[in-house]
């Protein structure tokens, strides 16, 4: 019975779509207290005074806390989650502001009351006096360093990193053809349907803490809470209920609220809960994307790259709790599937008085792909060559795998591509979109007075980043199989794919497998769900644990059936020999327990037969453990690398400059497919966010650091009507690095969105598109500037 690789329907969906899901704000009871926060209205200011007098009159008020009330580790700055040698001036916030606020939305006062309404009422009555300080807003302001975000970092540079292979600058200077491009991607933010949230219970009798959090990293949060709250880690439980989306913003841990709510629960001896509202999410969670690139490229007359020199500035907001993972990914993943010749990349990661930056789906890759793919299009245009041909001439070939770029990736390991057939990916996307036939389509459209353009973009995505994930697999005497992994889930379909892996390995129906994720009571050691790592890391951990269980089951069954283990197989939950003897797997689970309880007459008869009355060995032999269960961990040598290509056809309105996507095609290679339907769903969702990032979504600050579009009335997200139908084809080049041969798929849909749509719009309009996102108003303005000679034109079609 094959279930691995089959497009079965998601097992979790009936529960979720019928309203049976349990999200953070569904938890609690009438006696649960509610928290709310007074947040800074200033981007940069000194706190002069906090007056809580008026708030004390609110009926139902329980407690008010400022920084002065915090003690011990709770008062200390939050941790640097991913240190890096290039992070020369790391800074993190404290749970509540200590004297100076660094961005609008930073928490200053915490209020706990009988319910959220009363807590908000008390917040409104608290008077905070501020002395405004000069804010630093945007990349230009930060790099000029006329003012400092942190007094002890006067140049606003949190990190500076250079990686180089060969002498790129000399190679560019010596090349027969050279170009310089200036490219810009603006700040954006992930917008999960559910914001962050935390709910805490303290049991004073056994001094244990249970915390529910809408997080992507439950086990890491457990250790952080134990440290910050001085509670032994074995007395801390973190449970992740159903999560209404994450997209990276819920990776960061601990958030200030995740420290403060449990801390208040301990102090008050009461349950306390906080659920983020939408404005809080805008002004106090996390953003991403803002980077400015300067690219110098040298190439020959056929478009072969000879040297690539990239410098970029990265806006990391007011603090660096997540280190410099985003710009490091940009610097390394920028190369995509190409051989750049000599390569040099340098970045400065800058402090600004804005919300912090942590990974948002794609995590630095959309910016890097935008820079690389815009460069490839510029090379093709300069030489008058077909854009696909220039790409093909620079691709890494399958016989060059594994391919070592000579750089250091985000995991601290070498940037070594493990597998992939990049030319086949390019061929598939050209065929799927109809690349070679587009010229005739364009002429027909022109005859009708329509402007259409085509674009493509290729990418490589590092996935399955370590250090490890684990899984526990147990077969019950009822025949049910329970799988637990510490990895959390936010809608990716983990309950289905992990069940498929376990079912395939154990030879049981997938319906008999139950999967639990993100509950430290069930699995205590894990890393988390991010970086397209779940299928690679936890999928392989489940497979390894299930293989241990299978091996034990076959040993026990072989003794019961008096036959060799290599003569046995498990099919539909029954262990069978080639001679026809058989024993149900659930009976084997009974035999694995020395107590050997039989739960029905059939199992009792089978157990009697299987036990056979042997008394010459102890019930549990040396090296064995009772129960038909096992735990195992998967830790990779290095990351796996998925790849793909997107292509799009757009139409731009000649009068209104409205941009309409006519077709959107994706070819994706994530190695061996566990469930093609779920991979397709991941790609669809990613494309929707890629379209949003290319055409709609942007975070806009004014010069004072005030966020001007902190609501869905002003921060535009595409509706279903703006998201195109996505045509998908797959390529499967299994990874040699893990037992299942899988590579990640979670972020693939979003990565090349800005690049491919910029290319298509540029092709339709005939002038350079060098920044994203782009709106109809901006496109209309660019038309005017192009006519005035201020914006360079392009002469490409699909030629040569």
C-alpha cells in the first residue's frame, strides 16, 4: 500500500474547515485575566515620566507594570538568537522600554485587568511624558548617520560582511562588457490572519508553568522562558495550539509579551492571556525586505558572466534579535542557479528607528533573486540576446553537482548545491509558458491595442537547514500509530505528510496515524518551523524513528511466528510471512509490553499463540525497552537546495497603467515529493504573497518614523481576484543528503515573484524597472519619465 508520494487530501482539513480548530484566543476561561500594553507613539524618545494615577480608578484593574517592576533576568535584554561574527554591534530590546524607546509600538507599560476591554481602558488613562529625539528612518538616513539609533553605535552599522571568491572587481573591470545597476526592494511585512498571542498558567503547588503560544518555535521558547523566569526547564511546558499563519513573524522568540505574560501569571497566581490586535501587529511585530543593491557585472559577447560585484544596504530596524540571517541569505542565495565567474558581495546591516526585521517567507531571497534576475535581463538587453538564452549559458550543469560556490551559507556551512537539473528546469518553464511562441502573441495583442509582456526568473533555495529535528513513533495495542515531533505547524499540512511518511515506513493505513506537533509535553527537543525545513528535518526524523519501530516489530513477530525477520513484511497493519503466517501489528504492540494486556478476544488468542510460554529469557532483554515505540533524530551535514523557475505574462493598460497578470507558471524541484497536492498548495500560497510583494504590499514610514499605513485600508493585500491561476510542473531530483531524498517547498512560490513580474512589466512597457513593489500610479509616472528621457529604455523582445 503506497501512500508516500500520493496526493491524498489533507487529514487536518475536516477539523479546521468545520470550525473545530482551537486557536490561542479560543483558550482560557471566565476567570482568565487579560493583558494590554501602552506602546510608544514616538520613533525615538526619552521616557521622562509615567503617571498611572488615573488608571487606578478603572474597576477590574489588577496590575500595572513598568520597567522598574522587572527584576532579574526578566529585566535584561532579550537574547541574540543567531549570533554571527559580522554582527559587530548587536542590540536587543528589553521586555519593557528602559528609559528610551527606539520605534513606534515599543512596549512601555503592561496592564493586567479582568478583561481586555478594561485593560485597554486603563492603558488609555496612563500618561507617559516623552522627550522626542531625532529619529533615523530609512536606509539613506541610517547610512548618512547624521543621527544614531543607539548612542554607542554612532554609524548605525549593526553588521558589515564581505564574502568573495576570486577577484570580482578586477574581473568586472577587465570584461569586454560591463553594466552597473541600482536596484531597490521596499519594506514589507507578513500578515497572518492570526496575530501573535500567549496564554500562561502557573501552578503554585508543584511550581510548574504551562504556556500556550501562537509560535513557530515552541521548544526554543520553552528554554527561553525557563532561563528568563528562573523556572527549571522540566517544570515548563509550551504548547502551540492551531496557528492561523506564521510566515516567519512568529519565529522570533521570546517576544516581550511571551516573557511578560507568564511572568505576570507567576506573580499574580492567575491565568493571564494576551492576543495581538491588527494595529499592534503592524507597529510592534516584525517587517522585512528593505534592501538597496548596487550591482556591477562583467560579461563576454555571448552573455557569459565573468565577474559579479554586489554591494547592498539592509534595513534591520531598531534591534537585531534574529541576527543578520536575512542579509546573509540574500548575499549567498542571490547567485541562484548560475556560475557568476568571480563573485564579491558586501553588505551593511543598518539600524533605523523602525520595527525590527526578522525573516518573512522567502527570508532575503526575493531581494537577492530580484538583483540577480534583473542583472540577467540587463545583460540580455545589452547584447540583444534572448533572456532565456543568456540564463541557459550561465547555468550550473547536472554533472557539476555537488557544486561548491566557495561561500558560507546561513547555517555556517559551505554553500554547496547538493542536487538539481537547472537546464531541465529552464526548459520546462519555457515550454509551460510558451516562451518561444510569445512574439506572435505579442503582435496579435498590439494589433488589438494591448500591451503585453513576458518575464521569467530562476532561483535556488537553501532548505532543510539544521541543526536537527526529532520524532517519536508509537504503535498502540489498538493498532493506532501516534507520531510526535517538536516542530510546530501553521497550516502547512504537517499532520498529513508526516502521517504519510510513518504509514509508508510501517505498512499501515494512513488513516491509522495521528500526528502531534508543537507540544513540549510530547516532544521536548526541537528547533522550529521556518526556512522550508519541516519536510526535510522532521520528515526524515519520522522516517528514521518509524524504521526503528518497524525493525522491532519484525523481530518480535519473527519470534512469534517462528520465522526469520527477512521473510516478513508489514501490509495494511498485518505482519505476514511469505508462507502465509501472519500476526496483526497491534498484537505485536501487545507483545512488546511485558504486561501484555489484550484488549479484545482476537488479540488475546493471538497473544496466547505468540507468547508460546518461553521462560528462558527476561521479559525485557538487555538493550531493549518495553513498548512498540522509538525516538530518533535527523541532523544534516548541510542544507539541501531546492530550485525552480517562474514565468509570467502581464498586460498593462495604456491609459490607466493598471497591471493585470494573464498567466503565471511555476516549475519547482523539491526532490522527492511526499504529497504533490500539498506542494502545489504551498506554491499557490507563495505565489499569492509574491504577487502581493510585487504589486501591492509595502510598509510606509514618514520622516518622523510614523507608520502611515498601519491598517488594511492602506496596506494593500491582493484579494483572490488579484491572484492568478497558477500552472505548475514538477521536476524531481532527489537530494543525496537525506534518507527520503526530499528538499523544502514552503517558500518557493514567493521567492521570484518581484523579479518575474518586474521583467514582464518591463517587457510590456519598454523601459527599465529597477524597484519593487510597483503600483499603477508609479508605472504611470515612470512612463512620463521615460518619455522625458529620465528612465532608460529596453529594446528586448524574445529575440535571437
